[in-house]
C-alpha cells in the first residue's frame, strides 16, 4: 500500500509518473525537455534516475511510447491509454483538492 509520503512532499507534489504524463499531455518531449517542463510546473527538478524510472514504468504499462530518435534525443508521447490514465488521475486529484481545500483553511 502506498503512503501519503509517496504522493506529497513538504512544499511540492511528487508523483513522477503523473508528472511525466502531465508533461507529455502538452505534446511529445524528450527527457531533458520533460525535466524542464516538470520543473516549470512544480518548482522542483526531478533527478534523471527518477525521471527515467518513471518513463520505464509508464512504457511497461503502455501509457507512453518512444518515438524515433532525433539527433540522440529520445522523444516520448502518450498512448491512447496514457491519455485516459492521465485524465482519470487528474479527475481524482481534482476531487481530492475540492474536498480538502476548505479543510486547509480551518485553523
């Protein structure tokens, strides 16, 4: 079972697979471009091992696929299953935020 610490870190959101899906939802990217995009979205830069571990898991689940190499760069894109998984996870997170936001104001 996953704990809350697998999803939330102090000061930021940490679910590398979701962040890769979110980055690729805007269009195909290679690893370095994903790192930059994720940093822009979250304010935190993933390490290369974290990024490529997430990419490997997502490829294994057929949620992303590698495109032909471009000058040593290996771009990836979402598959149809990846688009659906991203939409489902985003909807779940939106429900959590909607329920949690009023509670965060109570002190």
